C-alpha cells in the first residue's frame, strides 16, 4: 500500500471538540469520520485495526468451543415482547414500524435472537453444552455519546451466548470465557485490563463481570483494594461503614437553622461533624412518580444503580411541589408525613445521635436516635463506596477508586431468557427442563479506541504489532534522489514479497511532513531511506515507541525487519496466559 493512495486525510491541528486523546488522534490521523451523533464511518487504517481485533476474537472464541453465527440487525418486536424487554428497556432501544405496520427494533443486544435461533436445536440434553457467537453491527440509542468510538450509538460487537444444563457447567464455562477474554486483551497489547464485579443492568443475571482498562480518560469508576486484590465497578461495590467512633446518645432537640439547606451549611452552623449527620436525597419512580426519600450519612452519595435494583424500577430526581409534603432542604426521617417510600442507607447504622432535617422550614433536629425515636428500620446498602473506605473482601480501610474504560463484559444469565421465551429440553430422566445461559460481549471499535487511549505519545498512537494497521512504515525521504528512490522501491517490493504488511510513503514532501504522518499512523516498525545514510550503504530501522533505533545495511534490512517484527510479537505473546482446556 502506498501512502499517497491511502483514502483519508491527516491534519496538523488537534480537533477542538475532542476531549480525550484517542478521539483526537483517530480524527486527526484519518481513522474515523463523524456522520451523526455517536455514529462514525471508518477509514482504511481503522478498518484494518478492527479486522485484526476481530481475527483475534474469532481465534479465541473458536478455541473456547464457541461457533460463529450471525443474527439480523433488525428484529421483530415480538421477540423482545417474549422476553419482556420490549417494554422494560427504555429509549436506548430504537423501535420503529416497517411498511406493513409491524413493530420492529434495531438490535442493541441479541439474547432474544440467540434463544430463537437454537430453541429447536436444544430440545434434548444430548446437545448440551454449546456456545454460539457473532460479530455484528448493533445500535443503542445512547443518550450521551462521547469520546469518539468509546461511547457510540452504532457499533460493532462480538457477543457470545452459551447454553447449559446445570449451574455448575455454566460456572465452569464462565471461567473458560473469562480466561479467553484476558487472552484477547493481552494479545491486543493491553495486559493491564482487570476484571471487576459489576451490575448486570438490563441484561440481567445474578453474576457479571466487566473488563476494565484503567486510565484517567475512563468514564467508569473502579473500586480496587491493593491489599487483597478486590475489584468491582462502583455500581456493584458493597459499601461498609464503621460508625463505632460516633458520640453517645443525646436528647432529641429541634434547633433553629436559618437558611441552612445543605448538609455542609447545617454542620458548619451547628458545629457538628458531618459524619454524624443525616441527609435526604429525593427521587421519583419513573412508572408512577411516587416519591422516594433516601436517608444516608451526610458525607456519602446515593448509588442510583443500587437504588434502582432495590426498587425494581428506574427513578429520576424528584420535582418537589408545594403539595407533596416534602420540605426541601429541611427533610428528615423523624415525624416525616409525606406520602412516599422511605429508605435508610447502611451508612447510618450504629450512629446514636444524628443531626437531620425537622421537616419544617429553617429547622433541624439534633440528637436523633433512629432506634429510639423512629423504631426498628431496615438498613440497605444504597450508597457509593469511598476512597479510603472499608474493603468488602478483607475488611481493611484500603479502598482506592480509579477510572477505567469498559472493554468487555460477561454475565451468568441463568434462565432469564430461556424461561420467558419457552426454551426447554428433555433431560436424561425424561423430565422437561429449562436451559441455563451465559452471555459474553466485547465492543470491537471501543477496544481499538481504548488501546489508542493508553498507547500513544504527543504525536499519535503507538499501535501494538498484533493489531497495527501495517507492520512496517517505509519512508523514502528524498524521492528526487534516484539512488534513494531506487533503494526504497526495492525494499518495498521485497517486504511485500516476504509477506510483510507495509505502507510506503514515496510522496515528494518534506521529511517533517512525512514523519508527522507516520507518527499519526502509529505503525510499530519504521524504515527511513535517506541519502545521508545511503552514502554509507545504510538505512534507518526504528520502532514507533523509540525503544529501537539503529542503522542497518540496506542489503540486510529485510532480515533485520523480520527479526524486529518477530521480537515485537514475542514481547506481546510472552504476556498472554495459557488457554483453559474446554470440552464443548
């Protein structure tokens, strides 16, 4: 491939609307082009990268005993009605009617399609276990697309579905897939990916894990304990609070707190520690607008995912009206007369004397003892864990919170879809049973962007050799010099003959322009052919990350390049774990 024929332009300036580096470099480097909000076209370099990622994924899925299939992008709503998700999923699911008036959806995930495909096939226990996967375009009507390919509406995804006759068999295969996922990320050049416990969300299931690439540019908060290795997504991390140091019991008193509506203002006015305060956060249920008040310790925040899971439905921030009975800014649990659901977070448990709202303008209570003044209440884990908090696993105050990009997820679905869609099999004893499912997903474009986010310098991406658009970038620095052009042309032909993926820049441009484009394309190996070094019979061989830079005799460059490419592959493969043997 000659660079002068490569479709797509590269730009000198960083795009002003790109917040994170991977977005900036993929736009600036001619990898992607904006089409609509959260929708991009891919230029050849990114298409080559994603194709190599897909090949890695296919190899690992095949080795894990999964067979490739293909589901439709457009699905009849009836499938989603069978599972119950047609109405339970919100606006992320794009619904429309075809010319015949039939209700259709654009597939954002394919659990229903997977069950529909194998429903008849899996009617006897002798067929189990089995696993299928696809690499397919999906559409999720994301409310806030951002960061280029990191969060989009249309995307390419590998999703796999496994079917089992026992929970034990599912758990065994879950471990196989978990291992395969680590191998995929390691082979893609990012062995730093960690697996964290996660919330299953709309997919469902009792157990799920996300694969996170830790980076400050990530949009997810990851909870980590360096002492015991505990890891979880913020939405799934259990919050443990030690209130043993709080003060003793005191008398309940109503006090005047003029214009003190925030917990910080109240605690400052009363000279009271925020750790012994109770704040109220108000929501309304999406289904019927019923008010929900969450009471929690003043220095904690509500984890809305935990709240949604507990209630069994989504909520939104409350709109406080004059007749709702809630006194905004002065809301408290004692003598609360509003018609609403009241919930108590575990962060309040064990505090004997609390400061809280008095449900009256400009007044708060001090000395509230929940057990004495309200009675026995249920304490529920509804808050976000904090840095320095107690690890749910080892019990030490060693929690730290990092940022991460989700690059994959796996779920133990159980019978959520197979049961609702009537998929059954006849067991060995003649009884009719429902198969148990697992689900496993990886976003291809997001993975490419995530690699770019952690593997770049100030000038562009540094692609790992395993997924790079080309293995070698050949630069003829002076095409007007016959010896330089002839040598570069010869090297180009020999590289192609050797089966090495190469892009050749023989444009009549300044070396600075040539090198800037090479940096933006991020090809791991570069060969510079220039008249100065050729005077001594040498060409320059270097790597994009600058770890290797040396002069090589022109007649030896092909063998030296092969060796360097082999070394780069070996460097990545040395960090790839062994596969788990599987019989499926």
